[in-house]
């Protein structure tokens, strides 16, 4: 049995059309942030093995459908599959793992100009501006968005390292993994 | 990502870059990024860069910069006694370049994993459609019951009158003219007044349609101060 507070939080998240902050959840259900955290953890655990997931980006929370059932929801919504070029995926990977990050930092890692890929990712709302770095020129900082989490079926950024470990990934790089493993 | 034998693959959004090319060479030769002598790749790298003659100069320049670095590393390994010209000229050392290449290889692996995840289509969706449509505030609990009893009263009266005058007919045009006259004369009148105390259903309907028509023509303004309050009908001020 779930606690009354977890149920209250669930009902609010059910009607919410956009992510709800922990503070607001606390205000509307009349609980302290700590109690809300407990309720959210309880809720997340109770969604194991169901069609729903509890996702969060920082302190903002939202109910989303389970990635396993994406094809059914996509069929219902008539949603198209997102396509992203390899170059944009590289930029996205850097932003996802290093956020908040400046364009110059992305370019230093990729070794190429990244204007276009950053523009494309912004257009698709996979990344967004996150203020500016207090450094000469005050460069814009970039981070990932809710759309990013949804498009990649992640419940939160914490799932990023787990979901994208070298082992679980690219077919055809097995050789390289073996070499890396052997030398480690 | 597979590179054809003709050289680096160029995407619409931008080429994959010099580090990408270098990493491809390491992988093609089944070497390890951690141990390969990067200078040894200089020749193979230059062959690929030469094949890029068709590309715009500013795009090739980054490849050339790395090519010159590789040639320097190669020269250094062939002639270990070579003395650095100066701190400034030396630039990126082999270790620094290797570190960059390693970091880039991790990024490429992660990008590949992200791409796989995208292709698998296993994504989440949030609820679409916005906040439920709520009725305007100010409704009273008893309002529905009161409205229902009014309807019942109206219906029973209409039935009685139906018996008395079954052939009674109202014309919307006549009623429209009547209301227009009343509004012009009195400036404002309530819907209840127009219905009079004992309206039949037909009378109420004709009055209502007449009002809608007047409103459509811009003769009157309608105003209701609260939900279920009496409707106020005013002559529209003509500028």
C-alpha cells in the first residue's frame, strides 16, 4: 500500500501538463520538501513494471510513459521518430555528460566548429541555454532539456551513465572494447 | 559510423573533423589509442587529407593543422635528438594529443550509444492536452437546482397554454423589431423583463433567437455580471 501523500503527489502529477517542482508539490499537498522526496521515491518504486515512469530533471517532476511501450504510444499519437545526425549526436553527448557547457568547450573536444550542430539541437529542443559563464566574453552555457530525457527514454540524467556504458552500446566496437579492456 | 574508402564522410551539418579521421585510422589499423605512436599515422593521415582537395579551404585547414602536428611527432620519433625550437613552437605534445583523442573516442562511443537508443525508439511521452477545462468561477451549488426548477415551471406553463392556444405563432422578425424598439426607447432592459412573467416556451425561444440576431447585427450589447445572473440588454452605442 502506498502512503496517502504518495497518492496525493501522483494525482497532482497526473493532471499536470508540465513538470512540477518539488516546492510546488509540497505547497499543494501540504508537505515538507523532505516528505515530498519520500513520497516521490515511493511513487517511483511503485511504477516499476507498469506503463508509467516518474521522471525528473533537477527538482522538476513529471509522469511519463515507460520507454518499453513507446511504440504503442507513438502509434496512438502518430508521432514520428526523431532523427539526429552522427555529428549532432556527438555534440549532444558532450552537452549531456558535461552540462552546463560552452560551445568553445564542445568544440575543443570535437575539434571542429559546432555552430551548426548546436543550432540544430536547439531547434529540436534537445538542448537549451542555461545562462552564461562568468568568464571573459560571458559565453552561453548549454544543457539538456526535458525533451532530451523523453526522446532518449531516460527518467533522469542519473540514468545517463548507466544507460550508455560502452558495453551496452555500439555494435561493432566490440573489438575496441576488448583492446581497451586488455590494456586496463 | 562507416567511412568509405574515398575519404572522410561529410555531413550536411558539418564534417566529422580531424580527430574523427585520426580515430578512424587507429581503428582501421586495429591499434590502441593508449599505446599507438601517433607519428606513425602521419602518412596515412596525409593520404586522406589529400583526397579532400574538393572541400572548402576553411574546412580543410583544421585537418591540415592536425596533419602538421602528426608530421612533427613523426619527425621527433625518427630523430630523438631533435631539440625543441622553443616552448611556443612545440605546441601540443603527443600525450596531450593522445588525451584529446581518448576523450573524443569516449564522446564518439557515447554518441553512438545515444544514436542506438534513438533508433530503438524506446522513448517516453508526457501527457498532452493541457489543463482540464474548468467552468468559470462563481457558480453556486444551488444554481443548477434553481435553473432546473425554472425549466420545470416553464415547461408546465407551456403545456397549459398549449392546451389553451395550440395554434399560437410567434414571428422572430416581429419580436426582433419589438425588442429593438424597447431598447432604443429605454436604453437597457433585462432578459427576464423581455420574457415577461408568464412566457410560453415558444415565446421564450423566439425572444432568445431575436436577441441573438440583434447581437449578431450589432444592434445590442449583452452583459452578464455573474454566472446565471440576469442578462442585461443594451442598445449598442454607435460611434
